[in-house]
C-alpha cells in the first residue's frame, strides 16, 4: 500500500510499546500509555511535496541534510492525526511536528543514539 501525503504533511509509523515485559509480566494498557516514550518515536514513511525536513549536526548549519523515508524520528506527542490501516497505526503530521532525527542507533561506535535538531 502506498500512502502519499499532500502539502506540508508527513506520515510516520509510531513505535509500539511492549505488551509483555522481558520477565513475562503482562503490562496493562494504562501503564503503557503513561510511560509511552514509544508514542513520540517512529519511522518516517512518506514526505509530502512541500514538507521541509532539514536537520543540522552543527550550529552553523554546514552539516545540514534532508530527512528521507525510512529514517527514525522523534515527533510531537499530541501533533497530527492517528489513522489505522490494516491493523497498523500511522500518524499524519505537519513537517514542523517532527522534532528531531535519530541517527547512529545501529552504529557500534555509539553507545547512545545521536539526535539532530530540526533547523
């Protein structure tokens, strides 16, 4: 299925919270909602033609780059609209609701993800 946002919109597939802990304890929905950092992180699925997602690693903007589908992002918790297609939740957001880009998660040299701030 192809989702194509219009204008300044982007589509993000949010991460889901675990329903069972590593010790086998079932986590109730209420507890998952309260501790839900997963609700603000996800994978960028599609970018509208007018969306501007420019990020920078430096204060001077020399290392600026554009976000692309497939990259991991942190977005505003209460921004946009939630939709469900084929049992999968998606969020339709304005480009300004993307707070930052998560990089370096798979890199072995980084113990913590690097975060690039939106410019």
